[in-house]
């Protein structure tokens, strides 16, 4: 009888350790995927000053917009956590759209190889960022689900596992890459 109780306790401990380790793995994957999102955001932030300088050369009288883009970039770089990044990214996306709208008024700017290259790079970064966001949100979904289902919920509570925030933009329109038409 004692062996059965001891065996049952041993299985319960092994089962608890397996659940705990699964939770740790998901937490580490979510932290890693958030880091991937931040890498893509940094690439985007690094590209923006070059884009602004290129447009400045053609539309020097739009100083207010350049200041707005610079401020939005700065706020986005300083934001921490998914919720803060989400709000800052929405503002930055709006200012970038305005920057590209101004570019529409300058055919020589639209034809510039440097501008086209920067716009293409931004588009590629936006695609990579979108992919990183989707992966992060998928991992967070799996993690949040695991800490909510029974019996994992008990181990999560004992281990101090907390729900994580999703990283989403507020609308599909704001999530899209700014579009620039090079057709006159």
C-alpha cells in the first residue's frame, strides 16, 4: 500500500514538473518572439531618419511634418511592452503615411533611386515585422491558454506565471504598409 501512495506521489511530482517546464518553455518563446518584434522595429526606426532626410531635400517647407515623424519615432523607440508599443506604432504609422503623401506631390522625389530604395526597404521591414507580430501573438495565445486550463492553471498559479499582452495595431488600415504610387 505504501508503494502505491509513494508511486502516485512520484507520478504527481513528475506530472507537475512536466507542466511547469512546458510553461517555462512557452514563456521563454514569448520573450524571444517579443525580442524579434523589437529587432524589426529597430530596423524600421533606423530607416526612418534616412527617409525623412531624402524627402526633406525635395520638400523643405514641410518642417512641421518632419518634426512630427521624428517625435513619433522617438516615442515609439522609448515605448515598452506591447500595449505602449501598440499605441506608439499607431501614431508613427500615421505620420509615415503623411510623409509618403507629401512624396506624391514631388515627381522628381518619386523617381529618385534613393527614395525608391528606402521605400522598398521599409516595405520589406513592414512584412518582416508583420510576420514577427503574428508569431509573437501565436506564442502568447498558446502561453495564455496553457496558464488558464486545468490542471495547468494550478501549476501556473504556484509558479507565478502571468498572462502576457498581445501586440496588435488598432485597425487593419493602420497596420498596412504605407503605399506610394510611382505612377504620375
